[in-house]
């Protein structure tokens, strides 16, 4: 597994003031040529996030750090069609009402078979959780882990946040408010522990 770390500095208006690490490499891995550093600097982070719920929760995370001047740490998934990727997000307060966001790749494993390539479509019937990658099929209603979907993964999805991840993000914020910043935020079945995904290899 290749070490991967992506940085961004944002202000109170969520403008991207600086990006670094493997930012461009990660953008290209996700077929997001329009999101390389030269194209995103001075733009709003929120304009690069799909889904109202995802934008709202991301804003809450950043605002909590800026308000409390305390760091926050949580885990989330950001998969590609061929590989599951578990990241750790750390948000650190900085001077001048800025926040440093660091995304560290903690674990990765191959999907077998690979998932279908998907595209964001705000009017799609099927939904994908922005934090754990689970899918809610329009015809089924329940959330299903990507680890159990295989080639059933829909090709068009809109983004939302599943109930478990909404609770987990709220818990992460509450931990910061209580001064316990470094407890993991996402700790439910949709996010397997590193190295423990069944029937998959790194």
C-alpha cells in the first residue's frame, strides 16, 4: 500500500487557501482532472463536495474546530471502483481563523470483482453514502456495504450520508466539545477494521 497524504488549508468561508501532499495524484486517481491544485485554489471547498448533507456535515466539522480551537480526528471511506480506501481525517486549528485538513490513507484493499464505475447524478435513484461508501438502492431502501455489492454497484448515484454516519459525525463533534478529540468517529459495520475485509487482498 503506497503512503498517501493530502493537505488543505481553509478559512472561515471554506476557501481553499493552500493544498499539498499528493493532492494532484489523488485527484487524478479519482478521474477529477478539474480538481487539481491550480484549479481549486481560492475556490470554496464546498463547491467540490457533492450532496447537501455531505456539505453540511463537512462544514460542521470545520466550524467545530474553528470555534473550539481543538483538533478533530475521524475515519471515512473514499473508494475507487477497483480499491477500497480507508482514510483518517485530522482537522487542526491554525492562527488567523484557519483550519488545516490532513487526509491520511490508513488502509486499502482490492475489490474482487471490481465495482462498476459510478458517476454523480443529482437525480439518480440510487444513493451513495459520502462517509462510508454504502449504497441505498432505490428499490430496496436499506443501506448495503460496498464490500458486499460487487458488480451490483450502480453506475449513477447521488450522494447523501447514511444514518449511522450522521450519528458518528455528531458523536465526533461532541467528543471535541468535551475535549476528547482523538476518539475515532466512524466505528460501525460499514467500515471494516484495517486488514480485516473478508475475501479481499491488499
